[in-house]
């Protein structure tokens, strides 16, 4: 064992020996050797963090193990087992943390923020009991490849999505949707509505990127000059000059798939990893994707849009857009024009197994209330 507070080779060797023994058992995830490996991994992480100067465990572990590629790979394995130990021993504690992300006394939880932004509570916080939450969190732990606060956030987002009052998702259905996302969508790399022959996701993504690259810029240099003249921030002004005067869509905006098309099976489509008969009762209603901007770019976008709307005499609540970090489709139609949306749908209608009117998109601020997981990045 480690006899001092250092990441001694003996301690790492013990972990690797336990890991090897665990892999030889029938129920590798639940056996005594596996539990011992998890506990030893947790001990190694604690030592690395106490001695390390980095803000995250993976860097502290990698440094303690020698900072090589092999060290980083070993560090990932140790961290995975360590986090598994924490979750195995304290699912209730994780659920408590997740519950705080959903609602808390500071009114900063997802339910709290949603109520503040929408003016009324359109979610049902009691949709899942404590035992439901433990089961959902436990299932996510077997699927997700994230740990610590990122795992808590992921759990809160799934539970938040399942608690929308007019679209409540039962515990069993949510668990199935989690399975579908991780075991089908992520493994094959494309959402419902596509296949490998004639409805090819990469083709849709390429056409979408091209369309928005050519059509998204609705402003001119005069609009940019008017925006800059209203600002009293040299850093922001310089950023606009560098990145928005000669606007490059792909550099400023990320395209991601959200919504039910990455959690639900569309009847009749071929599944590559799962049995379609297990998912027949839960079909996606539409195809949703987001144009995601980093916070600074979203702020600039709202400045430009506000100035443009002012000059074009468009009625628009930009304070609402700024506070929500979100512009939904009707706002996009008002700002860009209905033809902008109509032409896009016509451009991609033959490349996706959804009706054109069921293809929807929004503009989202990264880290904002509408930047929810899970999501799937576009492929070009």
C-alpha cells in the first residue's frame, strides 16, 4: 500500500492488480475485486489532488504518473474507477447535488430560472421521486463518460427535460431514452431521421452549414459601426472588429442536434445496435437543432440584432432574448424573414426523414438556460 502521501508505484500497482482481477470475475462491475479497485483508485486521486497544483484531477494524476501518453491513459482509468467508487457509495449524495441544480434556496436551479424567465412554472418538480432519481442517476452512471460536476449537470438536464408539464416523461421511458441516446445514437453517430444510404446525416449537416454560412449575416458594416458607437468597451469593440466585421459563420457558431430526435426511435428506421421493438412507443415529434454561440458572441449578436431591428422598425423584445440566452424560431423568422426559414427547409427536405415543417431550430447561448444536454454535434 502507499505508506506516505505520495503516488507511490506500489499504490498504482495494487490498483492495476485489482483491476486485472476484477476483469477476470463474472460480474466485473459488482465484484469484491472491482469494489477494492474503486476504493484504491479514489485513494490515488485524493493523494494526487493533495499534492498537485492543477485545478482538475486528471492533470494532477497525469503529472504524478510521469506526464506521458501512457500516464494520461492510466490517469483516465484511475479517475473513472474513483468516480465510480464515489457514486457506488453515495448515490443519495449525488441525487442531493442534482436536486440542488434543479431547485434551491438561491433560486438558481433549472426549475427556478425557468419559472423566472417564463413567468410561470411550466415544469413539474415532483415528477420523479427520490427512488426514481436514484435509479435514473444510477443508469446514467453506466452510460455517461463524464464525472463529478459534469455528471451532476448531465443528470439534472435529463431530469429537467423529463419534467416539462405538458410532456412529462416517466422514469422507465426516460431510462429508455438514455439508453437509446448512448447505445444507439452516440455509437452510430447520427440522430433519428437519417440512415446510411439516402438520408445521410453528413449531407444534411453540410447543406445546413453552407446555407447558414451564406445567409446568416443579415447586417452590413454600417450596422456594426452603429453598434460600436454605442459601446464603452474597448475590448468588446476590438473583438467585434476582429470577428464580426468580416463574419465567418463556422468560426463563431456551432451547430448541434437537441431534442427528441436524439432520444427517441423513429418507427421504420433501421437500428444498428438496439432492437427497434423495445422503442416503438416513443417516437420523436420533430427534428430540433441549435445554433450555439459563446457568451460574448451571443451578446454581440443581440447588439447587432437590436440595432438592425431599430433601423428596420421591427418590434422585438431583445431584453427577453438576452436574459434567456435564447431566440426561438418565431423570433428568427421576425429578424431574418420567413423566407429565410422556408428556404432552408426546402434546401434540406430531401435529406431527412422528417416533414419540412417539423424541422426547427433556435439560437442558443452556450452555458445559458437553454443550452441543455444531451446533444449531438453536426458532422461536416
